[in-house]
C-alpha cells in the first residue's frame, strides 16, 4: 500500500492505472477508521481493480463551534487498518494541499440540505460537496463508496452526481453496528462511560419507530415513539427525529417507495446520528 500526500503524485498514479485499464474505487473518509469504513473499503476492493481511500479531516465541513480540533485522529493506526483492508493507495493530504487559498468558490446544495443535520449545521454540506468535488476531479473514480450511516450526505451526493453529470457511480453501503446496536462512528470514543451505555437506545428507538410505522403508517406516532424511547433512556438532548422520503428528503407521502427514520442526539462532548431505511411501498 502506498501513502500519498500530494495531489500531483496522486494524479500521476491515477493516470498510470487508467492507462492500464484498471477500474478505480474511491472511499472518502475522515480517518479514525472503524469497521464501517472498512466495509466500504471491502466492497470497493471486491468491485474494482484499484482502491483509493482518502483520510482527511475536512475543515470546511465543520462549523465554527464544532469539533474540528477535537475530532479523533490516529494516522498510524489508520494506515495499518487500510493496509489490512487491502487498499492500494491512502491519500492523506494536509489542509494546505487541499485548500491553498481560503474564501474561493462555494458550492451550495439544494433543499435536501435544509432538513435533518442541515438545520443545525448550516454550511456543513457545502463543505462536504466542496471536498468531494475536489476528490472526484483529482481521482476520477469509476465507483465511489458512501455509508448509509450518513444518509443525508449520501442523498445529497447522489443528487450532486446526477445534477452535474459526474462520471462515477455512487455505491450505498449499509451501516455497520456494534454488537449492542450502536452505529459505529469515529465520534463514539468521545462519549462518557455512562453515555456509551445509553447510546444503543438510539437504534432501539428507531427499530421501535419502524415497527409503529409498519403497523400504523402514521408519521407522527412513529416519531413520537422514537422520541419517547430516547427521552426515557438517554441523558443527551434530541436534536431531531424525522421521517422523510428517501432520497428526496421531502415530506413522505404514500406513493414514496423508500423513507428514512432518522435522528440526532447531542451528548455532552459529541453528537451522534443514526437512521433506518424503510421500504414503504406495497
Ligand atoms: P467519516 O469518516 O465519518 O466521514 O465517514 C466516511 C464514510 O464512512 C462515509 O461514507 C460514512 O457514511 C461511512 N461510515 C461511517 N460510519 C459508518 C458505519 N457505521 N457503517 C457504514 N459506513 C459508515
């Protein structure tokens, strides 16, 4: 496995691979790798000749009061895990390499960014699209791998790719969970011992909500069920609980084939998100 820090070097390697006719799978991450990231890498490995993983804590997707500085990092461990997942190149640029100038052109997503996390993180998805656009332009991947854990991000990126005709296929990867149901996340290490014990209740609440929806087909009752369970079991504060059509993220109506039941909870030091995808037609 090769570690590359410069855009120029990465471009050279990509060109060489493309000349040899290799397909390229791309896995963007912010590092502090866990089994969720590795599931993306595994799928990329199975479906492409060559796999590139980026590890970059992207400052433009963090708000001023958010956890950019405190975001967990461990490059050495990440490199070992990526090598174990048979990744071909790990791209680890520094901030200057990706953003040599500040205050340049911004990218603003549409209505999909006005709901869920977009409400409390107003410029978050601008930053996500900016870095993803840069990566797509540098790597030109055949397939790009994103986790359903960040369902809103995935929906916005699918729209971005369609709207702007990027020549890459977006692959959705299901959420990997701890044994107790908590969605794997780099941010889980920032939970206190007590919060870590409580946190699996998020998934449990979503599962209960899903059952209510399947039984009653009533959004209000579904969201209420999730809220009730989280409030009874978690000391953190609910940011949102929301049932929306997927991937449009519009209000759900009976004609929609898929929906997500999503929630975000703010704990003392960290904010966790989770969701369930539901088939809602038929
Ligand atoms: P991050 O490093 O948190 O930006 O995540 C990088 C990629 O890994 C994103 O596409 C995430 O959706 C995905 N990811 C994060 N956690 C999980 C998980 N538990 N299961 C599957 N994919 C995940």
